[in-house]
């Protein structure tokens, strides 16, 4: 007879998976945070995400279009 407990093995594997997928960084402020209100105002005035990206570039802040889109979808 074997002493194999499948349920216990699955529970241990799930616990290991949770530890492996745990985020290992602390949340830090976004570099877009100082511009949040201005970005929202520009977006409300009809600016596209690409135009917001170009506006940030004029202020010496290079970010990808997906970063602007995600930020505005989260906060705007």
C-alpha cells in the first residue's frame, strides 16, 4: 500500500504556486502622477492617448502609448 495523498499534494502545489506568483516589488508612484490633473483635463477636452503621449514628450517624459492608455484607464 502506498501512502500517497493526492489532495494533500495538490494543496502543497497550489501553495507553492501562490508563493511563486507573489509580487516581489513595492508599489511606487507613477512618473505620470504629477501630470494627472492636466492629463485628465486634456482628455476631457478631446485629446487622444497618442496626443497625450506627445504632450508628455514635450515635457521630457518618454512613455509608451500603452503606459498612457493604462494610466488614463485607471485614473482618468
